C-alpha cells in the first residue's frame, strides 16, 4: 500500500481475488492493519446462480477494490 492508510472498514462490500484470476464480491469481517490483511466472507455460486457455500478467506488489503456495481 506504499504507506497509505486503508479506507476499508469492517462490513464494507469489496471485490477480491480469491484464486489467481478469479474475482468475487466479498464482505470484510475483520481487518489486521499491522499485517495489512483482511478476513473476508465470499459466497461461492454455481453457474446456475445457486449459492453453494460461503467461505472466509484472508486476503491482502492491497488486492481489495471497493465494490461498485455498474449502473445500466
């Protein structure tokens, strides 16, 4: 993050990379500012849009992007 302070807070909706090249919408459930990491909860969805399961993963704050849906 190059010395920048993170603007994210617990409860924020973000876009994160959970597998290299695969992105998901996620909700931040905890932040460790010392390690610059966040625990996020992602929902795994099938191709038919059925929710399969939820997972909690730890990701770098640097890789998170604010979730901003495109308005049509």
